[in-house]
């Protein structure tokens, strides 16, 4: 399993998401949301989901998960 996490500096939920992924042994690529906002929004639109206002925004194996709470649910944390 691989993850992509769109985050921004000083975000406690971004830190928590990365720590959860690391505890589960899931490799991830971190992208700064402000620098990749257009790509992020295009991917979320393609997934048929409403545009979020918060970070992190997470994809697992290419599938859009959402934010930290959804990641924790998905991984049974």
C-alpha cells in the first residue's frame, strides 16, 4: 500500500496522519498542498467528492480517502 498526503507546514492533523502511516508501515509521498492545489482539486473532482477546505488530504493506492479522521477509520486506528 502506498499513500499520498497533501499537507501544509505546522498542521497537527498532517503530522498525526504521517505518524499513523509510519506506524502502519505504509510508504507515503508528501506534497505541499499550497504548491499542488490545482492538481489536488482536479483529483478530488475526478473522485466525485466535494472540495475540502482542510488538510491533510490523503490518497491510498490512488483512491481518495479524505482527511485524517477518514484515514484513521480506514486503517482501524
